[in-house]
């Protein structure tokens, strides 16, 4: 393909984005369509809670991990109650892309990939420098050995069907890394069976533009690895999904799991917040629930499974445990640390409490979710050409396209304890606008939002934000010299497969381009998070461990409530392990209940 062909295709791409008002980031986060009744209806009812009632297994939280745990426990014959603190089902999962990272699954062959247990474990060890003790090895092995089984189980017990993506591992260059196939997503489907329960599903946040029912794979193919033919061919499929109500990405995953729970006989109660554990003789025997008034006690023969999310929306817990600064989270506002508080009540051992899923973010003044101010996670603004990030000294300090940018923003000076890289700004020029930044509200051929600062020169920009103009000019000059050659010797931006994937399709280089054509723009960045990654430590059955290292009888933690086993392995790197943990915990809790002689048979 010659240069002129590339330019023509990029113009077509820009027109497509301008017409739809959407870009890669907004499509990936919020794709959904209207719900239509095309597959029958559930014969489901909303159970009420009776004080003192007894179940085999009680699950707190309705994200992907909690729903999977409830399904697994029910399939093993348990009488299961799933309690959701909010009026909506979906938890933090709805705020994700809905990808499920599962090494060595039976879907790997769909993209021509191969995998093995040994490669997956090697990759996990290589991407987790601060993990690797005996408990992590036990949990890594449990995840790798049972993740594929969990996917088969869900395909048998729910309307869900999965397909493999060609998306690479975040560190595909490391030993054991893969260039595609480990990321799975739900096949689009029209859950007409949800008719009558439509209001139960949590809507994903909508950053900017129109939500379209596209898959992750289509997002990669069309918007990231762009060809005009693929884009034109996709339009009828998008339209068909929209009018038939097909769901994609996280909404498809949650709706399918929820359908499986209700159809199998799991009792689901919304608006019931679990705040306290019932403990006797170091054994968890039930929960105290805020449900209408007053609180009520419920008992569990087999155990309580905590799947309540992280603690990033609890300012007190954030101050206590996280060393950095979070201005606004980008996650479910219901992630208030309820599971962590209850685990502490039971004397749990904690691990990785100073970690979080940090991302660079901005605060769009128009972006709220259920009344809460959310951060916009930055992807294109840092990955695309003609942009750099500078700190308060006017210097670049990290690879803008790296997942470690947010951690570099949080780095403290070893002598003063200060945060030298905060505040910091993304600086870009008018050339950047041709690619757009959906998370900022910048689209091709549209006006830049008024809240984005605009300057005729770099000197004016530096003066406005309060940084050294000479330093900024030197930084940009040095960057431009190398960027014109498609290189970044200082921080190596755009060298990895994952970074190039998130770059601008159709650009001469997906990640690098000089910042030289006025006007110039500046947006202040800060660190945000999709969820915390520290919490109660568990074993390979996801039983919560006491401070003395022994399991707390009857208590499990799954999803992002416990200390996580992964560290930036890939998109879906929390959902895959979290749902596998739910599967294993559900099995274990149901088995524990059956040994009491009271578990009830599941219906087919």
C-alpha cells in the first residue's frame, strides 16, 4: 500500500469516527444496544429476605466473579443467595471491557494460537516481580489449571459463548507471553430472556459519543488496525445488532452470567448491602445485611463469598493503605471496601495493600456516573502521535504509552518524599486532532472542547500551567528530532506490540510524531484507578487466610476483593483470574455445605 492509499483510508476512518461520534476507547468501554424480547422470558421472581433464613452459600456482590461463584455453588447442589448492595447487577465488571484473560483455553485455536500450562506460569512469574511466594505459586497454578474448565462450565450452564481475540498479552515479548488468543470475550447475543428484568442490569459509563454494539475484536480490526474494507463491511452488522438488541463486551458477559444464575435457581436480591459477618469460634456462619429497615441476619451452612470489589471509593481506606494520590476513581462508586472491612473483622491476613490498578486520567467536568464525578482513563491521548507528557519541571519522565506511566506519576523523591512528576500535563499539537481522543471528547472534524487549554505557542502554554518554558521547549525539541525518525531513545515509546496496538491506525508511526504545529493544547493528568489490587490473602481455593496463615472457616474472597495474583498481564487480567476464583470458591463452599448434610439439589 502506498502513502496516498494510507492517507485516503485515514480520511475515511476520520469521517467514520466523526459521523458516529465514537472512537476506540468509547466503543470499547460502553458498547451496548437497546434490549428486545427475542429469546423468550425468564420465569424469575424477586425473593424477599426473611430474618434468620439459612442458605448453603451466600455471595456478596454481582460482578463477574460473584455471579460465577453463585453459578458454581448452585451447580453443585447448593441453595444460593446472591446479595447486591446496589439496585443494579454488574459491579465493577460493567466498568471493564469485559475481556476474560484465560491461558490455554479451548478457544485458543480460533486465532491459530497454541499455549501450555508451563508457558502461562512462566509468563505470570515474569510479569509479577513483587509476587511469587508459596501462596502465589499455589494460586497461579489453581488459576491456570482451572481457568479453561471455568469457561467450559459457563458455556454449558449459561447462554454465554466465548470467542478468542487476537489482542496480545501486555508483555508479549517476555518468556511465555502470547501475541493473541488468551483474551476471550462473550459472543454477541440478544438476551430477550432478560425482558422484565432489564432494569436489573447496570449500564456502563458512557464517556463520549454514541455507544455501538461492537466487539473487542472488531474494535481492534477496524479502529486500531484500520482498513476501509473492514469498516464498510462492519456497518450492516452493527446496525443489525442494534435493532435486534444484541449485547456485546461487558454487558454481554454480565447479562449471560445473570441469566444463568436466575435460570438455575439462584436467589438474587438487589439493594441488600452486606456490612458485617456473623462469626462464632473463628468460623463465619452468616452475614448481617442492610435491607430496608432494620438490618437482618442470614445464615450460611457452607460459607460466605465476598465479591464486593475494591476500596478505592472509601477515602479513609485509601489514605490508610495507598501511598499515592487518587483524585477521582474511574470505577464503580459502590466499591467502598465492604469486603475488606469484613475480612479484617474476621482477622484476615492482608497483602499488596499499597497497590492499585493505576491509570493516567483526566477530569472531564461533564463526566458523572450516577451523580459521582468519575475520571476519564486516558488511552489515545498518551498512545497517539504528536503528544508528550511533561512534569512540573517541563521534562518527560516516562514512556507515555507504557502501562507504567501512572506509576511513574506516583513516584516519590527518595530524599524529600515529594511527588516530582505531579502535577503533569499531556501536551499535543494540531496534528494530533486528526486522530482524535474520544476519552477527552476530541473527534476528527469537530471543535475541541472548551475546557481543553489552547495556546499559540509552547511558551504561552508553559506560562499558563506554571512550568519552565525553556525546559518545555528543550524537551519537545529533543523529542521531535527522534520522533521524525520513528524513534524514542529516551523512553522507547511505541516499541512493544501492545503499545503499537493502541496507537493511531493509518499514521506513519502509530505512537510517534513531532509536536510542532500550532496551536498547542495542554490537559492536566492525574492518577486514577479501575480498582484496588490489595486485600485479604487467600489460598488456592480462595479461602481467606487468618493472620496466623490458617484458613478462616466459611469465608472466601474473589474478584478484586482479595489480594490479586496478577500484575498488568493483559486486558482481562483481573476478570479471568477473578471469575476462576469465583468458580473455585463456589465449588468449595458448596462442598462444605454438602458435608453438613443440608445442601439442596440444583435443577437442570
